[in-house]
C-alpha cells in the first residue's frame, strides 16, 4: 500500500532535508508513518485553529444576465436544480474529508484514490481556477467602489484589496477565520435585508405605493424564449442558467481545504457539510426569487454597460424610487467580493501547499510561517496582481480572456470530485471499511455521485451550446466554454507519460487495495481522543446550530 509524504520537518521551521524530501518532482515517495501525521519523523506544520464559524459561504453573481436570458421561473428552477447537484457533491466530499481531515484533503485524495496524475491535474486546475478568480474579485471590488467614487483610479482599490487579503491570510488561520466570520455575518444580514425589502415593497411598502406583487411573472412572463422559439427556446433559457449558477454556488472545495486546520474536524465537519448546502440553496434560490420579482426580464438595464449590466436589485430599487437601497446592494456586492477573495486566497494557497506535499509543485511552497504556508499565499497574491490589467483598456481585453476560461472549470472541477468519490468507494469496498463507522455518510451516495458526475459532464459539454446554433458561431465563445478540457487532458496525460517513463508508474488507475487510507489517520485518531466535552448551554447549542 502506498503512503504519501505530507508536510515539512518541524512545525513552522520551513527547513527541509535535500536528501529526503521530494522537492519539485512527480514522484510520490513511500514513507513509514511515524511520529504524528507525517512519515520519516516529519511533523505537521499547519495547526488546527479554525473554529466552526470560520467556514463561510458566498453570494450569487451574474443573475442579471441569467434573468434576461431565461426569465424568473427558469432562473429559480436553474438555481434549484444546480443546487441539488452541488448538494450531492458536498455529501461526497464531506464523507471523504470527515474521515481523513488532512492537509490538502481532496487534492491528496485524488493522488491516493485515483492516481498521481489525477492529483497533478486536479491540483493545477484548482490552483489556476481559484488564484485567477481572486484577481477577478479584485476587479469586482474596484468596479463596485466606482459607484461611490469614480475619480480615484481603480488600481488603488485593487492594491488595497490585494494587501488586505494578504494580511488576513498570512497572519494565521485565526485571523483568517475571524475575518471571514465577520465578512460572512455582515453579508448574511444584508441578504436578509434584501429579502425583507422585496417582501415589503411588493406589498406596497414603497414610495410609489405600488402593490406590484408577482406582476413581472405575468408580464412579460415566467420563462423567456432564448435563441429559439417555443418550448425549445424556453428550455434553452432554463439551460443557460447553469453556467452562472456554477459561479454562484462554487463547490465544497473551501470547506474541504480547511480540514487540515479545523479544530475537532471529525466533530465539526460532518455538521458543516450537512448544513452549509441548505444555507446556500436558501440564499441563492431566495435571492433569485427576489430578483425575478423586482425586475422584468426584458428590462434593458439588465444587459447594459457593455454586457455587465446594472445589478438587478439596484434596477428594482430605482424603479420604485428608493434612494438608499442601491447603496446597500453595492455594499452587499462589495463585502461578497472581499469575502470571496479572502476565502479563495486561502483555498488556492492550500491547493499549492497540497501540490507541494504530493511532489507536484516546488518544495519551497511547503515553507510555513506562523503555521501557515506563507510562500503559497504570496504566490496566490502575486497572481491576483493580474487585476491591475483591468485598469488599461487593452490589457483588460487580455484579462477578460484569462478570467473567462474559468467558466467551464467550475463545472469540470465538480465532475472530477464526483469521479474521485466513485473511486474512493471502490477502495472502501476493497479494504472492507465499514461506512457505518465513518463520521459522516449518506445512504445511496454512490448512486447519487454517478448521477451528479453524468449531469456535470452533460452540462459542461453543452455549456457553449449557443455557438452551435446556425449563424452564431464565435471562436472566442467556443474557447471560453471548452478550452479547459484540453488543458486538463494536457496536464493529466503529460504527467502520466512522465510518471510512466521516468518514475516507473503505471498507465492504469490505482486498484482498490492499493489506495492509501492510512497516512495521517493515526494523528487524527489520537487528536479525536483529546476532544473536550461539547458545551450544553443554550449559547453553545445555538452556536453549533448556526455555524456547525
């Protein structure tokens, strides 16, 4: 059975023995598990300081475009259906991560349960996806602040954003967790305000005293025809929602990546994985319902401003002559972008750290300071400097190309995670692991993961359907939709060829009895025995219900 090199030599030291460590290599080094989570006397460098409340969620984006393409009912249904697929993926990743809450989580599992090349491919796609999205969030922050002040150059806000996420992430998981907690708390309160605003105004509580109710669901209608007439057009409108829903929901990556640094992971993570998806669906489905109620899908402002469009809630507030609400909505978007940037920086840096653990990235990314992978964080922040390209008109075009390739990555990444779970179940069966003894599992999950994997594959393969309609071919849109697939294939087969011909690897995937379910497990088992008793006060019970 293979085991895998994990962290460095001493906690926080950042020192490594050149004769022992894998460095920049595709090799997964067999080691003996001794003295803690790591082999060969290595100790875990990261520490478990996350409180349950450190794990947050994101808010929806791009709903204006989806509403203009699909109509209010299709918008809600699209987010609801896609949310069901994300729910399946949360359960799959939650089972694996709760059982083995190690540094790198799903990226380590990819190398352990599928093969090293699958781990290499997932690692670098996740690194690109999350790191470039941080840059996109920086431009979003600059764009939102222009609502209040257009005289200050956008580069100033990109710089402020970049410095803030660097400081929040680099000064330890406690600071990151607390920062993300307050970002998320403020964001959740504002979303509730948005829902309350919609409810009050639709009943006539607005300056115009207009009881508009669900007027826009009747006129212009609930489902818009998109790129075709009749039922086919309405179906295409509904289907077009998925690509924007993929951006909004994201996936369980961030929760999974906190596993190696979460306190009491086997107690906390099962609850978080069970509850976070319900919160996501509540906010996203509730939010899209509000948007479809406030704004008709044929409002020209939804697709104005070069295709970006005014936030639909701002459009709705302007229609009702509400003077303050546009500022509140922009505050929601601002805190969402800042929160997303902070969380994505954490996730991307742990992607790089996990790649270095498996020998898929230079070993300098294993170095820690204050128990965080400082070099990995600096690398992510350096990539986020791409956001400064948005300041120049010509460079902004290049930046748009870089970021738009992300679209298919979100969907393809969740497909990979379900394939990973299917392989994990083959190992569970081969090694006679009793799922009933696991911290978290759901009945029928294997069947549901097959359904989700097939669904994600279909959504990915059809997400650029518009370019195949007669008269709408566009090479740029085609590349935006599908370029990630050859990139993934290049990463996988490039590594596979190198591994087979230079490291003695095999062309096939790992068999179930070859998978590694043991590395890091002993440290987690021992840590679990030291869990303090759970608080029984009302405050303790409420906090567990609220945050996990």
